[in-house]
């Protein structure tokens, strides 16, 4: 069997199972099995599929058909133009979180010390360290997540200090800017999530209590105590209105939408 035929068969299997983006998924999994990139597959589509490649490819297809996210199979996800390692210990970085990065970059002038609360895989912390040149501190309650984040920072040579704690409870300010993508999925909506999310991604990074605001209710007062006056708080959102209510005594509160027009990020300044 050549690579072209293997790719087609994988695509057909994924299509029959209603897996999203079956062609792209088959390409990514086959490239991972071969140890090459997708461009190499097309340049060598007539090459015979080696037995070891077939064994790996078959296992990856089986895992994806069971619902395991592609990123957990390949162990990587691109974010803001860089490749990050991911494991089931961390939330898979979403393209929508890049809006949070853009919001920070528009407001970071003069910021020399930035805090990322709930860093997960470290994509926010490492990206901000590399894009701003500021000193970045990142926290997470999960030691396993911090190991992934620290490995990503080392790989990318990003200057980030990591602290294990609940939110920012172990820290003292003042920070110039705080960025965070907290858990905000309502626990009551768990059944409605895609199985890839519900069954595989870490619950501690997903669910924000019954209405999705539990973490915000603790995080916002902590951020206020840690920020310098006029310091920015930049947060990714689930629902905008309840979070805006929690920021009623902050300044310059603004909700920023993503490309689909959905509220994605809120920014606010400590009075």
C-alpha cells in the first residue's frame, strides 16, 4: 500500500464515523506516524507504507475514532505561530485564545511584570514573554500542567517563572498586567459538550461551577489586590454579562468579540 491509498482509507474511516475535518485529520495522523510533515506526504505519495508506519497509523486512527482529540494523539498544538506540547493534563489551546494575546499586546506598554493565572500548557505565558519581553509569572493548581508549561517555556526559550498554587494565592504584587483564561464552562452544561472535550480534557480546566462564574468570583478580587493602580486585567470569557457585573467598580471595562462576533475577552483597569 502506498501513502496515497493509506491516506484515502483513513479519510474514509473518519468520514463514516462523522469525525470533523476527516481529510485534514487523516493527513495529520499519517504524517505523525511517518515522522514527517504533511507536505512530505504529498511529495512522496507513491512511496510504500512501511509496516511500522502502518502500525502507528492504525493505532492513531483507532484512538481518534474512539474520540481522543488529535492534539492528544500527536502531542502538539500550534498557537500564535508556535508549536506547543500538550498532554491530557492540560486544556488544548484554542485559536480563540489568540484574541486574549492581541488584547494584552494592545495594552502592555510599560508593563515589565505580567501574571498569567491558570497557565495550563503555558501558551499565554510563553507567548507574552516572547512577544513583550516582559518578565512573566504563571500559576496553576495542577503540578502536571506546570510540568508541561515549563517544558514548553524551555523549548521556546521564554522567560517565565512558574508557581504551583490555587489561582494566585501564593503571590504578592504589584503586577502591571494580569492575563487569564479561567475555567468558565457551566458544570450543568457538561452533557452538551463534544465528547472530545467532555471525555478527554481535564475537568479542572473546563468547569467554572454551576453557572460558569465561580472562578471569576474568586479571581477578580485576587487580581485587584495584586495589580498596581491602573493595571490591566485581561480575561477570556464564557458569558459576558455576569463577568461585567463583577467588574462594576473597575475602570475602562470593555468586552472584545472574536471573528464570529461572540464575546471572547474582557478587559478592565484597576481603579
